[in-house]
C-alpha cells in the first residue's frame, strides 16, 4: 500500500460565491436556511474531496450558526478549509460571508463545521492524507477541531439512547 503524503490546508481550500436570487429566499427577502445549508455542504464536500482525492460523504454537520441575514441580491461568499484529519475522516470549517455587490461591504453571515468520510473503491471508508498545519492560526484551528472531534465521539455514543 502506497504511503499517503500529508497535505497543506491551502491545497484543498475552496473559495466560491453565489448570487442570492429570489427563488433562494423566504417571504422576508432573506436566504432560506436550507439553501445556505445546501451550499455549505456542497462547498465543504469539494474541500474534503480535494484533500483526499476521493469521493466523500457527509458524516455530520456539527455546528451551523446563522449570524446575519443574507438578503436577495447579496453575494454569498464561502470559504471552506480542512481543519482536522483523522484516519478516514476530516473536519471542514466553512465561513459564509454576505457581501453587498455595490458597496463591497461584507460580514460573516454563517459558520459551520462538518465531518466527512473518504470512500474507497470498495465503498468502505479509506485512509486519508494527514493535514499539515503551517501557521499558528492553522495549528490553533487544528487543536480546537480536535476538541470538537472528541466531543462528537462522546455524543455519538448516545445515539442509541433515542
């Protein structure tokens, strides 16, 4: 089996944007939460797939916080980064900003942390490259993500309690 080479965060980062159209908004002229969730999941999946060069599946959405409303005609700017890797899974953090296309003013609208699992040719989870953290900020994000992973594992053990 070939040894997987670790990857830098910047190698798998995905930055993209959408234009919020009326079909993606509610009666108040702000984004449907489900629409924002969908584009977060898609953008995070791209970052995860870029990291491991394999198909991935969403294992969980660990947090999703709506901070500011996004209005029709705003640009929706997404920044997805791998912040933690395990043996077969990884955490992707996504920051969503709203941007006024005329004034270019922006603000964080939504933040999210998602877990993905890489899928091998046999349809089972497979090993992924480890994450190289170069900057102090990347190292800090990795350590914080490691705490979320531990909390997630503890919560998962209660799934059968429902």
